[in-house]
């Protein structure tokens, strides 16, 4: 039986494998927990759908789309061994292509070698260098076609090239060595610059996506990393261990252009003339050619310094788990949703009195006020799917809660249908379970609007980032006493700043402003939030 990445909620698209509770090849019972995955910032235990021997297909830290096969459970080990890694069967089309072999007769002809003086052509080299005499007449010297072509192109006599191929055949590399090794400088010789091959990041073998991402960021050559995962797969731990042992990151080196070599066209000379050989010397100056522009002088190459090792006081923190998921969601939100933030100051004096009388928190009253206002402004409770705005049929308010350095958003479902005291009871329970890491998948799914309260941290105002795929988020600042003019008299009132960030693709400024205004009215007249039976 195939095990796939389960879809635990409407918005879930992929899951990360956190831990395999059972080893590859181990016998598992139906209903036994064999796997832990992470999605939507919570960890979920996955049970075995049947009994049998487990064949693991995905490694720890792999990010797997919903519905993709992650393991197979077979009744016997023999069957398990026959399970291919790639479960999709692709038909292989074999086509017989006839091979035509044509026998070409080899004509061996003894060519007499005629030694006579022949005209020579000079090869001009851009960049202040000059090649010596190049013969225009070549004999039948054994050379590969590519070597012969290169020699003709660069004006190199094959007689002066030592062949290293079979039976002394001159190869392309021999010609290249000849070109690089026998340049004659007319002025000052160019400094010899060795071109190091640019490192290419091509991991060999199987690599987990997270391991590959870390390697790219840190400049690790995966061909030097030994994989300890399934079938030699390189995992995150393998890359981190390799980094801890110490290595030199792959640094891209600037390309150094070789001087271009151009060979002058052959000239028909009226007489057979042997040009004198120009011997290099410091007293010889390069001949100026007025018709040709001076070649540009290459700028000095910048020095490349390797990054220094991290000092004892510095520490690198790898983005994994919830931190990685939060970072990805925030990047997605800011990249895709055009944010607009509106601010408004609200009088919380009456809400403070209601809080004390009901023994609830400001957050409980805020949840109820937002949920009730969303009934009249459904666009703020919607989501965008391709070219359609989907209006949600439930009002589920998410509350941003800090757990250590992580940020979790548990959800109060159907908040508009609940009383303030019921919301208070649910909020206390879900916040406690959040901080104790006891949340279930249901606790964080299907949120439609989020409230982020930073007032307890002395924050007056901030611009919150929308929690995708929602349309808006409300930021709440610190409640503080301020002097306010009421009916031409100065009164001390409790005031708070609210900031509403919304997706401008879904909502325009006017309805967003009216929505925020309605929240203000409800908070300043909080007894409108009470349902029948509440004091």
C-alpha cells in the first residue's frame, strides 16, 4: 500500500518530513504512529494505513507536495524489495535504427618532401604580443581534423607542434599548448594568468531539498559531502557536519579574458622574401599602427578574500521548522499581496470597564468586535484564488501568539457566533496549549482574519504583515491614559492605536476604512457585543 503526504486542511499544499518513527524495512502495525510531519507551524503524527514492512521513499527534511508518495507498506520483505524508487511507470520506446557502415578506401601516397624557402606571414596579436614565423605550406602531418582546423585558424604550423595522440597524431590540445606556450612578446610580456575553472554547483546523487539549499547558501561542493541518508542521500545533517569540520567555500572567480589572436591575410609577394626574425628585448618598442585603435588596457582584477571564520562571539542560526515556514509565508505575503495600512486611535475606557466586570481580557473583546464587524464587510473575510475572490462562510479569528522565538497563530472558529465569555474560555485554553506545544492541526487551520496584539510589549503602533491566504490583519498597540477633549472639557481616557493592513487587490481603501471605523464604534460601545444572558 502506498502512503502519500496527507492533506490536513484546505490551505495545505505541502508538508515537511520531521522524523520517521520507524526505520526502513521495519515491520509496522496498522494505526501505529510511523511518521511526524510539519505543516502550518504544527507537528502532526501520521499513522500506518496498514500492517506490513515499511519502505521509506522520502528522507527527513524533505518538503513533499500533498498527494505525493512518501512510503510503501508491503506484506512481505520480498515484495518490499521489489518496490522501485520511482513508482511512475514510463513506457520505453525502443526503435531499431539501422547503422550504415561505409568502407572508405584509404589511399596511402608517398609524397616527396620538397624543402624550399617559402613566404611567411606574420601573425598579429592584440594586446601587444606577436607570434613568430608561420609557414604557409604544410605537409601531410598526422593531425585530428579539429587540430588541423585550429592550427589553420590561428596560423600555427603543424611541423612545430609535438603530437601526443596515438602514433604521434597531433590533437587539438597539442595545438592549444603550442599557442599558449610560444608567444613572442614585442614589448613587455603579459603576466601569466592561470584560469581556474569556474566551480559549478552540480550535486551528485540524491540530495534533500533543504540540504541543497543550505549548500548553495554556504558555498558547499556537494560532491565532497558523504550522504548518510537512504541510498546514500545527502541530508541536512550531512551538510552541517561538513561545514562544522571546516571547508573552503566555493568562490566565483572573475573571468580573465585571453588575448584574441588574429592572423593576417596572406599577401602575394612579387619576390620570395624571408622576413628577419625579431628577437624580443627590452629596447624594442611596439610599432604603432595609426589605422587601428589601441587595445583597451585591462583593469586590475580585484583581490578575492575568503570569508573569515566566524568568531567565538558570533553564531549562525539555521532557518528550519517553524522559523523557515514563517519566513517563507511572510516573503510570499509581501511579494504577492500589495499591502496598505490604515491607523486609527480608539477610546478603550468603556471596554476596560467591561473587561473588569466580565473578568476577560482586552484580546477577548477585540476578537468579538472584529468578528461582529466582519459580518458587514465580507471582503475583509475573503481570500484571493487566481482571478476569483472567495467569500468565506465562516468567521475564524486567528490570534498571533509568541512561543519562545517562534510565532504561532491558533484559531478561534466561528467567533461571531460565540459570546465574549466563551471566546475568553477558548482563548485561554488555546494560548496555553500553544505555549506547551500541544496544538493539533485543527487548532491552526482555516483562519480567515488575524489579530496581532503587541501592546503588552509597550508598542504603540506597527504595520502587521498579512497572514496568507487571508485578506487582512489587525495590529493592536499599547493601551495608555491620555488627556482627551470631550464636550470642550479635558478628560483622561484610555486610548489605543489600531493598524489595519489589507490586500489592496481584494479591498479598496474606503470599505477598509469603514470596517476599521465599525470596530472603533463597537469597542467604544462594548455593550453592543454582549449577547442575551451576559451581564
